[in-house]
C-alpha cells in the first residue's frame, strides 16, 4: 500500500464552529486552499496581499505542506483578497467578531487515497471496516509526531532526564540521519568530526548560520552541556519534549489495551515508536476510566488515577526512568505539562470507495476526526493484523513488528535510536528538517520568496513582512502546533 504518492492523495478540510463565521465583522475570514505550502507560507502570502502584518493573521492550527489542505484564516481589516493560483487559492467567506484560534475548530475532514493495495490488505480493509466504524480507533499520537526518530536523533528529552546531557546535545545537533543531504549533511558531519573542539564547532556553525550561540557557550563553559540547551530554540526544545511525552502516552495506552484484550487478542500494527494495539471488541476497562488517559506532567504528579500512575511508572521503568526523574530541571522550555486525552476517537462518516484502473487496486477513504486526532491512525486501524492470545508487545517490538528494534546506530544504541527500517535515504531531498532544526533561516527566506511570488500580479504593492525569527507570532503558531491538529498539521 502506498499513501501520499501525489499531493491529491491526501486532502484535509478544516471544520469550524458554525457560529464563528458571520456576514460582517471587524475580522475578514478567508478560505485558504494550499498545495505544497505550509500554513506559515500561506499566511505570509495572505498578509502581503491584505497589506497587514503577518502577526495579524489568525489560524486554528497549522496544516502540513504535503497534500492539498483547506483551512480558514482571519485578518483584521486590510485589503480584500482574492487569489486563484494552482498552489494557493484564497477566497473571502465572511466576517467574524474575533481572530480565529484553535478554540473555533471542531476538527478536520479527510480524503485519503490508498494506492496499490495487495489482496491481503484488501481483505484486512474489508474485515476491519465495520470494527473501526463501531468502536473507533485508539487516539495514539501519529508517526509525524516523532520526526526525531525519522532523523535518528533518539529521545533527546529522555537522555536529559537520565543526565546524559552531552549525548542529548550531540544527538540533537548532529545525529547522522538517513535523510541528510547536501549542505545539511556536510554540516552535521563536520560537527561530528570536530565535536569537543568547541572553537572549531563555533566556526562551523557560524558558516552554516545555525547554533553558533550553542558552541559559543561551550567555548566559554566546556562542560556545561545542559546550559548549552538554553541556546537551542524553544520551538526545537518543545518538539523533542512533546515527542517523548507522546511516546510515553502511546506506550501506556498500547500496553493497557494489550493486557485488557486478554486471550481473545486484538489487532496489531507497526509504528515508528512501537507496536500499536487496536481492540476487536468493547472493553469495559476503558469505560471505567471514562475513556480518558492522562498525558502525564512532571513527575507524574498530576496523574490522579492510581492504576494509570502505576501504568506510566512501568512504561518509564522500561525507558530506564522512574517518576521522580520524569522531568527536566535546569533548562527553561523543558517543563512537561499534563492534560487529559481521550483514549478513543471515532471517525465520523467513514466511507471506502473503490477506484483505480485494471491491474491496480486503489481505495479512497473519507471521514471526519476531532481536533488533535491523526488520520493515519485510521489507516493503520483498517489495515491492522488480528492476533489471537495474550499480546507481548516487548516481544513484538524485538521481532520488528513495531519497527523500533535494532536498526540504525549500532547495537548498543539501536533501541534508543529506533530508526525506521525499510526506508532508503531520499537523496537530494530534505523533508521535515524542522525536526532537526537546521534550516530555520532558509525556511523563513523561502517562505518570504514564495509569498512574494504568490502575490506578484495580484495588486500587492508592499514588500512581504515575514515574522521576526523567534517573534511572538511565530512562537504562538508553533505552540499551537505542539498539540497537533490532526494529520493536517503534521502529516
């Protein structure tokens, strides 16, 4: 099965609270459809055309560059904007009393094309469809949450919790990734070669234009690796913090579902961070927890249900941690914040349509999910393999079912790296480099150029005003993205 082969294979449409859009209001509300653009790039183009600061553009969430995504954006006044280009379409749909935020979103509608399904996958899809429609799917965090594993950086937050400060910093800045290419790959290789010579690393980082303040700090304080994290962008720190927190939550939910499924078993699917369990029947134990599993904060102090606290303690022990060490002290921006998260979500209006020509079996899935849920989890649930008898997730992971076995950086570090197998490096392409934090200035410059190109010939008369690096607007936008708005924001 292939997913996201072409931009049109993955379509996301944002769903808003019906009461938000009015006929008039101080804020203009636009429907924005983009292709191969990030939400930030589209917002900057809209700001240029409306002749307002980029920071004034309101959004309910960030949508991914991949696929065709449709979302709403609000602008306080400014020029009226209409744009119709292949990569970006903007249409005025009404007004609003206030700026658009995540609170106004009620979820996303998805349309996904699955290409070249095998006969066995078609059987699984037919078998599992009714189960998914009836029971829903576990509300796991999706693979796009774990770009740190895709880039072979391991769990940076966990290494800090364990006191392995230098290892955490080195993995963050220069871990060798199968997706490294061009200047980025050369930069990371040079850092690995010069590691320990902080003056040389400072010079290398200065030439590349990233992380020079980290190595300037180490040049003055050679052993203060934890202090060096203060000079890493807060956005990058949060990405790695929430990745590990999400991993702990996923593992806790998967272990719980495996155990309560008992002798009757459940369906199992592989994922980049471990096997995922999808129940075959209604589980009373889930109802006893009111279908809520706490996303744990510092030291598990906010986990009030004793059974949940014991479950998380077991997961942390498997990671070499205990509750007291489930925190990062001494580095601002690394504070864990807990919140309740639904254990299951139900895809509404689930439909499966057959498409494709002779010799090819394609299916188009359409459904709706609440904000914060991942569409790719619905695909995994539909194609998950049924297994009978008690499930041993540790054994499945060791066998490679969970794709978190011994791949990557050598046997001693393989479990920590959890690099996905079966994916050859993509030469000459750079995807998801925001997870490695190397090209933020280039991305900002590229977004500005793209906004200029998109606004050319559309009546815009002023130069684009991209947000200042690290500005309040950009930080706020990234904070909105930390609790992903489904696959629209991180697929």
